[in-house]
C-alpha cells in the first residue's frame, strides 16, 4: 500500500538515469495544442459500496493564483514559496495522485519505472514492486508488478493546477541525463508525468495475471476538462467489482 507523498516526490529527492527529453510544458503543448487554463477547486469522491470512504479534495489558491493548500478532509499539503519559487511542501497526503483518485491500492505512478510510452509520450507500461505477505513463511516478499495504462484524447486536467504550484516549472528544469546529479524523485516524476487523461489501468503480477482493472468513463465540458467520472474497479483476486464517481469543480 502506498503512503508516500506525490507532491513531495515531484519536488524533492539523488540520481535516476534516463535519456534526454524536452521540457514537460513543451511536450504538453505539442500533444494537446492550445488548452484552456483551468485550476481545480474541488474533486468530490463518492463510493457506491463504501460511503464512509467519501471525501472532498479541496484546493486553495492565493490572490496571485499560486496553490496554497490541498486537503482531503483528513490530511493537508501546504505549499511554501520564496521569491515566487516553490521551496517546500509540508504536511501529508497525496490527493492529486491518479491512483489515489482511482482508489487504487497500488503505487505505480509514485515508485514505478516506465518501460514503454505511447505515441503521445504518456507512460504506457510501468514496472513497480509490491511487498506481499507470505503466510507460509510469515515473511514479506518483494514482487514485481506491471501497470498498463490507456488515455483519453484529452489533456491532463491537473496540469495547470500543478503549474500554479511551481511543479511544472520544476519539471521543466530537469534535464534527464546520465551525467547530472539530480533528485531521483523529481526525475521519476518527470518520466511518469502523463500528458493526457488516464482512463484505464490494468495491474498484473509477476506471472502476467491480471490483479486489478480500473476504468474511468469521463464526461467532459466544452474545454475538454472532466466534469464527472464514473469509476469501475474489478478486483480479479477476490472477484469483486466496485463503482464510484468523481465530480470536478474549477476556479471561476
């Protein structure tokens, strides 16, 4: 189960070797063209099976448009700036993590390594590791998992929200090069950053068996930003299916 902080992973961390790449903002514009600038105000999560898990993710901004806080009602992340530059993120939670929003028990988008990209440059195949408990030996063992991801032909709706926190600027400054001693977390964040909106994640174990399938069916506004999402999770391990919804609102 994941509990690292995605926002901190985007901002802090020692070396991860990847090939050279253009800036995240250039890649986003190249893939999506001219995108309306929208900042997320709230994301409401409602579970059909477990209402106790319902929550509202709230984002607060300063008068100049910079992101101040993100809260899910239990944990908050506070963004600290100096000379208009993001210097720290305090608190806890990873509310804007794709897998957190999908209510996934896995952490591929935080700890994984991209094995394959799609034609738009989105992470298509991610390899990551999970700690599983072996009841025969009473020990935890590390297993390799994969996440196969598909995307809508719509921009990542969190892009400008992350830009308002200085995170896109931080990613733009990253040069993915063997010779540079840079933060492993921010290099991984750049490599894993989706340019489009994820609509399906299929998790498989080390034998290639499907463990969990997550699907999101989005209803978009005229600017191609999501208004709502119908989420379906099919857990092949326990033959269980659960459904939930996301409702988005944006800053006026």
